[in-house]
C-alpha cells in the first residue's frame, strides 16, 4: 500500500457517471427554465403540429417545467450526497488502512527486536493504549460514527428519489392521462 493512496482518493472526482448525467439534465432544464422565466417566452403556437396554446395551457407548461426542475434538483442533491458520502468513506478507509499498517509495522518491528520482560510488556500495553487514545482524539471514531449515521439517511434518500419518486410520478402521469382519455 502506498502512503499516498488516501491523498489520491481525496483529489479524485467524487461524482459518478450517473450523477454527472443527472447534473447535465438539471443544467439543461434549468437553463431552459431560466430562458422562459427571464424572457417570458412560451410558445403560443406550434404551426407544424397545428397546435395553439391558451393562457391556461401556457401556465400548465410552466407548472410542468417547475416540476421537472424540482425533481431534477432533488435527484441531483440525493445522488451527489450519495457519491460524496461514498467518496468520504473511501478516503476514511484508505487513511485508516495507512495508519493501521504503519502501527502494525512498528509493533511487529518492536516485537521482533526484543524478548520482552513483564515490565516491557506492560509498557507496550500502555503505549498501545496511548496510541488508541491518540487515534480517538484525532477524530477518527467521531468521523466513523458520523459516516455511519449519514449512510442510512443518504441510502433512504437515494432509494426514495431513484425508485419511489419515478414510480409515483409515472403512476400519477398514467392516471392523469386516463382521466383525459375517458
């Protein structure tokens, strides 16, 4: 293991391809919404299709656009939080592994060099305890506990946005279309 693996993780791109795709869609829909919101440009007629929009239809289009931007924003926040959490866990795991391997190497070297007396064994035990206290004081335990707490929240948020929301939106869309069709 390289001593720089944790640092490499810290500077790598934390966003997955999926989150980048969501971000791209969010930026496109937001740009379109900004154009509509700032200029007020909403088509009143699509001549090629022979469709004319009334004021109510235009308001519905704006409402639909707001819904799409809201969903894409929520989706980006949740997927980005998930990626960020995974990125932090990866960094913490690498840092933990680096510190643990350094400790184990020092301990092994110390043990190999000596036949320990009872007093030296006691000293080693006290040293190990102080190292554990230093490790805890450095914030590793608190960081680990925080990550464990946030993983559950992010996991449920991602489940809700990635699975439940599209399912509910799809069912709602089908029901609204079925009402018009009747």
